[in-house]
């Protein structure tokens, strides 16, 4: 805040100096050669200010991008725990072991929860809590299909958090939405 105020004061002082110099050259200098010289000085100062500002803004944007990359890498590390746990659960469902989760999957999920509190957005945390509550409900009944559908939705939320955007939802709707029920109706 203090730097920003100092910068603004410096720019106001410099601009008022340049405007004052230009007014002085226009109204109070009689010879054309001196006017040209003063306008040349004003132009050179403006060019110098512009180049300094562009370098400063460029450095600021580079630092912001570097910070964003660091945050994304940390999020990737955290989300890796969820991927490991989720795909471990999928293996268990595929093998028919829906009643218990392996210790590895539990540990990965706990590490994910810990990291999510540090690096996740409020929306993602809420989506995870919804997914977790649905996961607990699906364990109590025969909800392996629901777990897959809810897990895929949460995976999309993770992708969104990382900055990726899915253009269409056709794949999701076909495989986990209306398309699957139509397919099952045709088979019966």
C-alpha cells in the first residue's frame, strides 16, 4: 500500500513537471529552437517513463504467473492423493470389495483432506463435502454406480480448480446420465 501511494505521488509530480515544462515552452519561450529543445527533452522523459513502466509491469506479471504456477503445482500434489484413493476404491469396486477401503486409500484420502483445506477453494471444499457424504451413503447400500458418477463429477470439479474447462458434457451425460438408462432399457 505504501509503495503504491509513493508511486502515485511520484507519477503526479513527474506529470505536473512535464505539463509545466510544456506550458512554459509554449507561452514563455520566444525562440523556436528553444521550444523544440524543450519538447525534445519532454519527449525523451516520456519515452523513459514509458519504458520503465512497461518493464515494471512486465516483471509484476511474470511474478504473478510464477506464483500461479507454484500454487497449481501444490494443488496437483494435493489432488494426486485424491486420484490415488479414488482409483484404489475403483479397483476395490471392480473386484467386488465394496464393504471396506484399503488402508492405503484411507491414508491418501486423509492426506487429500488435509491438503484440500490449505489449497482448495471454498467451492471445491463444498463439492468435496457433498461427494464425501454421497460416498458414505453409497457404501451403506449398493451404490457403486452412484460412487462412480459422483466421483466423475468431483474429478471434473478438480479439473476446473486446476484451470481446465470442459467444453461439453456429452460424454458424461451419455455414460452416466440418460444414455446409460436408455441402453439398459434396450437390453431388457
